[in-house]
C-alpha cells in the first residue's frame, strides 16, 4: 500500500486559505503559518500529518495526497472541517 507524508493548514474560510496561500507563495514558512492559523491539532507540529495511507483522510484530502504533484501547496481544498492547504512532501 502506498504511503505519503504531508502537512496542511486548516482554516474556516476559503478567503483565509487564499490569503495564507499567497503568503506561502511569497516565501513565508509553512510550519510557522500552520502553528499560527491552523485549527487542526496538527498545528502544534507545523501542520505535519506524518505518514498517511490511502483512506485515512477525508476523500478530498486523500485525493490531493495521493494524486497531485509532490512539493506543491494545493488548495484551498474544501472538506466538512473547513478549507485546507495541503503540501505532500513525500510519496512512495
């Protein structure tokens, strides 16, 4: 079974996610922004989700983690929890 490693930032609104994505594009640190803005418990780890296997995440996030390019910030991706910015940094 494939395994990936990803980090994300979860916020309440699409507008907030877009603003943070622009800050990332300008070179701000992903982990710092995750710690400051993410509402997910992973925020304490800079948004790091650790090892992820298919089916562990909600469908919209699972699709990004296993189908989209590695090393790119994807999103905002909507889920029942809010809006995510997702970066996959490893996938086998």
